[in-house]
């Protein structure tokens, strides 16, 4: 990178794009601002990218456009390509251009060929996101060129990443892992790329989590754990949560509930809602810690307030059942059940069915609606499936909105028992078959 910019810009770029500690970003921006005050044209390109979200500055698109315009007026070819990339090369910005887009692209490409990592990254973006199509003819061949341009973009990203450019590495990894613009998803290629570049690029904790996740999808659990540990060493909360799951499941290492609990706590301490949820599960199940429903409830509530769907369902469940310190509260149960259901938690339909069946939780009795909720809950595998079948049995036995039908009641009690509902087994003992093969009460 050395030799292409002033010392201030070199140092500013280094802090923003070649190291992974966010605490150094602001110092990098200050150095770029100093260079901008001295009218260094390319400094405005990096300030614009920072304003668009590259650094830790609050995103400000209008500010970014102003930076691009000033850089273009001062002759920055990088700013021309940047403005094109963000769809802003129009109006006053286009009027400020000192030469055609093609000439600016060739100037940046020449610098990239000479070894400027940031120019290589910019050229990669220009190719991958198809901005280059504006310079290619004829336009009707765009679809056939898409993957070819994307592949060329990846080639430039790889060159920049080899010099330690973090966003070039990140773009390359995500494209390989997820596919896009004609590039097919290839997780194996993505993790191989990460292994090749792990000593060349400072991969952030979040980046380590991505690699760990993809190794998990590939069922390479040992490498999943190694990369999760690498990210956890940087304090990444998602990696701590992943390690907890790894130790809980015993994939890639020996199962250890205590170690799982410790890692979930680390994730929770860093504000990770999945970590809070899993600490709650540890207290709920007794994994690595004694069972404690009140502690479980506290962590589930913490996670639920961050919109974690599974935690919402657990909060509803605890309000439904009550704990030593949390009194049964059907109104709050219904409220959290509705939130959980809005996030797709089918198991919450059981609690809503109960509220409408019994007229509690602020609901008026509504047998048809209760029946619908129980039926929908029972149709999908979830921890309340047996309870929902049992409720359907009671509805048909007690004629709650439907005619008495003992055969149906027994059918549902059998289903409830099969799905782990102890009450269903008890209720079955109250019935026997008559001489005609129909069920009746004993």
C-alpha cells in the first residue's frame, strides 16, 4: 500500500481497513480528515466510505455524497468509482468529473495493477457489482457477462486480501459462502479461502463466527470449534454462544454441560440474546447448573425483550405455570404467547387455546377458536403437542362447543399419551370398549 497516498491517508487506511480493532477506527478517520483539510483528493473517498458505514461513524448518506463530490472536484478517480458504486454519479457529481468514467476506471485499475490494495478492492467492487457493465457493449449481453464480471471481481478481491485488506477478504468470503451475481454458493471453497488467508488478514471475531458457522453446516465440527474459539478469543459473543452449543452437543469435542453453561454466560454478558436464551435453558434443564425456574425465567425474559422468539414462548410458559417467585398470570401469558406466535412459535398456540377455552387472560370463552388453536398446535411437532391433543380430548369428552364424542376423546387422549402427556395416559384409564368396539366411560 505504501507510496500511493500521503502518510496521513496511509495510516488512516491502515486503521480502517487493515486491522480488526474497532477502537482504532476513530483515529483512522481523524487522520483522513487531516489529509482532507490539506486537499488530498483520495482522502475524501475513504471519508465517504466511512460515512456510508465502513468505519464506526454514524451512517450519513448525504455527508458521503458531499465527500464524493469534493473528491471528484479535486480529481479523485477513486471518488468517481465510489459514487458510481453507490448510485450517486449523477447531477452535480457527474458535472464535476474531470474526465469520462472509462478514463477514471482505467486510472484506478492501473494503480491496482501497480499494487495499491485499496484500488484493487475498488476495482473488485466495480466488477462484482456490475458497474463495469456501463463501459461494456453491447448492453443486451449483460446476463451472459454477469458471472464473468463477478469472477473478475473475486480475482481483484483476492489480490487485495493477500495484502491484508479486510473488506476485500470479507467480500470474497461472503460471496463464496452465499453465492451471488452468477457465482454459485460453495461453502467448502469459502472455508478453504479462510484457512489460506487466516495469517494474511486480521479476521474479526464476527468473521471467525462466519467461518465457524459454515464449518458446522459442512459437519466439520472440529474446525467449527477451532474457529469459534478464535472468535471468542477476540470477545465475539456469537462465538461464545456457538462454543456453548458445541460443548452441549459434544460435536467436535467431549460434551461438557459446565463448559457449555460458562460459554453461554460469556455470550449473555456481552449482550447476546441467544446467549441469554441458552443460559435460561441451562437453568430450565439443569445443564451445568442446578435447575432454577426463577433464574430461567429471568434469562428468558431478558432474551424475549430482545425479540428472541424461543424465549418469548418460554416466558409465556412460565407465566402459564408460575414459579416460586413468578405468580401465574394468564394475561401476561396471553400477551407473550401472541408475541411468540407472531414470530412463528406454533407451541404458543396451546396457551392461547387454553385462554379462550377457559375465558382467562383477558379473553372471553370462545370454544371454536380454542379448538382451532389446539388443532393447529397438535398438527406440528413441538413441546406442547401432547398437551394440545389432550385439550382436544377434553373438548370432545365434555362437549365444549361440539357434541359429545367419546371415541374422538379417547383418540385424542391416546395421541396425547403417545406425545408424552402424562395426563393423557391417566385419562385413558377411565375408558373401556363396549361389546360393539366403541369406547365408553368405566
